[in-house]
C-alpha cells in the first residue's frame, strides 16, 4: 500500500472567511429579533384586557382592622 503525501494547505477542508462570519452574525441577529418578538408577545398576553375592579372596604373598617 502506497501512502499518498498531500501538502498541508491542500489537505484542509476549508477555512473560516468573511462568508462564514456573515452567516454567523446574521443568525445571531435573527435570534435576537425572534427573542424580542417573543418578549413583546409575552408582555401583551400577560396584561389583562378587561379591568376588574375589586371593591375596597370603607375607611372606617380599614382603621378598625389596622388597630387590632
């Protein structure tokens, strides 16, 4: 069996360049955009759409309960 000698610069599969960096940055930006959209949607569904009023006790009753 004969071993084939290949120079180091020819044996590499590829190198990191500007194209790969642009793809990684674009993916990161898309992830941040998706994260922001989910945060906004989460705040919208968390807030109630109708106002529910809770009846409050009269001032005289509040004073009597605070003193005990």
